[in-house]
């Protein structure tokens, strides 16, 4: 009888979860407690199970059947409750199998970061493409973004609503994106802010969207070796080698010492690896300093990677990083090429829109380019505003010679915009070509280095066994 009543209540609460979620959340605990008390008095174990089944069914129905509305707190509460309940056995299993958990932790962290970066780029591409589509159709931007986000409450829709609300308050598009979508890539915000000053927003949005689509297509390509693979292998190998050197290899050393009466010890590679790890593991101060350095470095790297850049007022770490990359041979070429690509594209659009040369140069100062490159452009702008010849000022300011040639009217015959277009295509293709070459060269080098390290560790692990067999053979041979 009681079981049948609970089965009926299951159907009732599934209906309430779909139609009246708040009522289901508020009444479900009281109903479940009432059934538990009644079942305890009758010693009905099945009724206890059915009561818990009713709670689980109600939570699942709230998470799946409840309307996805902004104010539907019942659905959010059910989802978080299910997540916490699912996390309890996972944490318990991870505690029981802690060695396997430690070994797999680098893999989990790497996969999580990869998912985060891909999801972040996908959200940025969706937002920029939506804004560009609305502007190309000459729609009222605030109303169009609000309409695009209608009846949806995911992260993308929340971003569109936030940008729309700032636009309604009278802010420019770049400022609305800064306030409503703080995770937007800095190069996109800088290009939009610069294009606003010359009235070329649709063209700038089209270029930004094309670059982001190209980057998304690069991430979808299947590569034989992923960039994260060497780091995961090194992390797992370090944990395994540390465990072997602490618990296994010392036993081999004692056996060899006893078998040879102290005449034979561990081979030199094994002894060197053992001494290194023993020194590190038994020096608690060194271990603490090393862990602090590794933690601080990883934390700072993730913080800088997750934090959007600020082109108009760069952070201290951004200035330091740009300075270092500007003076490293290979990184300098990529930084210079990327900065030139951004600057040339904006200057071409600015000059076609009727802007003067100084206005075109000033627009590039708001782009997300290398700080050292921006200093050269600022020096060029200062000399142009002072009245110097544009091409001569470019040569003396440290900007690339290609820009000086593009603005040298005595040589190019007044075809500055055409030359800038050619330079944009050249820098884009050159950057992509050299990036692919760098990847094609760097990945095999990393794999070879990783193989050498793994081979050295394997050699250090198996040489003691060979030494032990040699000692045994020498004892048995008359």
C-alpha cells in the first residue's frame, strides 16, 4: 500500500518539477521525511528505498524538465545538489586509489585547461560574429543583441545581454564589450576601439572574425603529437621515478652490497639519479622552495593567460613579457610580424576611410601589439605631428622598413593603400607559414628530447638488474 502511494507521488513530483519547480523543491523534503518516518514505524525497507528514489527522481526531473529561466533557482539548486552527490563517491574513490590519482592528475589538469581555452575561444567567436552580423544588416545593435539572446540563459546569452545593457546606457561598443564581456580577447577589443574612431566597425569585425575562425580551424586539426603530451609524460615519469628511487632502488643497493661484500655498488647513472632525488627529497627546505617556485610560476602563468591584456594601459607583467619576447631571436620575429599585421590592416582601413596619416598611426596605438612596437609607432607619430617627412620619420623611429617604403610617395607613386594591402597579405601568409614551420620543427625536437630522457631513466632502472646478474654469475662460475 505504502509502496503504491510513493509510486503515485513519484509521478506527481515529476509533474511538479516540470510545471511548478519551486513547489516541488519546497514540498519534496517534507514529503520524503514523512514517508521515512512512516516507513520506520512499519519497518518497511522497500518504502525507505522508494522515499530516497522519490528525492532522486525529483532532483533529476528538476534538472532536465524544469524550464531554463533566469529566475528558476529551483533548477540551479537541483543541478548543484546532483553535482555534489556525484562528487562524493568520486572523491572517496580518488582517496582510496590515491597513487593512481596522483599519476593521472597532470592529465586531468591538462584536459581541463584545454577544454577551458577552447570554450573561451568559442564564446568569443560567437559574440564577435553575432555583433558583426547585426551590424552588417544595419540592425539596432542593442535590440538585436537582446533578441539574439532571447529565451536562452547560457553563458553566451548572458554576455550578449550584458553588452546590450551597456549599449542602452550610451556606451560605445568597445567600452560596452570591456564592461559586459571582460574575458573578450584584448586584440579584438583594441581593434574595435580603433575602428570606432574611423567609422569602420563592420570591416574591423570582419577581419577579427576571420582571424578567430582561422585560429579555431587550427585547433581542430589532427596532429600526431599534441603540445601537452611531453609535459604530461614528464610529470608522470617524474612521479614514477621518484617512487622507484625512494622504495625500490635502495633495496637493490643493499642486495648488491651484501652479495659482493661491499665490492660492487650501484652503477654510476643509477647512483647519480638516486643521489639527486635523495638530496632533494631529504632536504625539506629545498623541497618547500621548489614547490613554492613551481606553484608560483604555474599560478602566475595561468593568471596571465586567463587575464585579458589591457592595450591602453598595459600591466607590468605584460610590459616585462613583451620586452623579453622582443629581444629573443625567434620570438622577436613572431612578435614583430604579428604587430605589423595588425597595424598594417588598421592603417589600410583608416586611409581608405579618409583618415590622415597621423590619425591612422594614432589608431594603431590602441591595438593589442607588442609594447616595444607600440613605442616605435608612438615615436613615429610624434615626428609626423612635428612636421617631418612621413617616410623619413618612419626610418628614424625604428619601425620596419616596409612601412617606410609604403609611405614614401617619391618611390611608390602614391599607391600607399595598395602597398599596405599587399603587406597585410604578405605578413599574414608569412606568419602562418613560419608558425607551421616552427611547429613542424619543435614537435620532433621535443619528442627526441623526451625519448632521450625516458631512455636515460630506463637505463638507470635496469642496469642494477644486469649488475646483480653479473655478480651472481661471477659467484657461480668457478
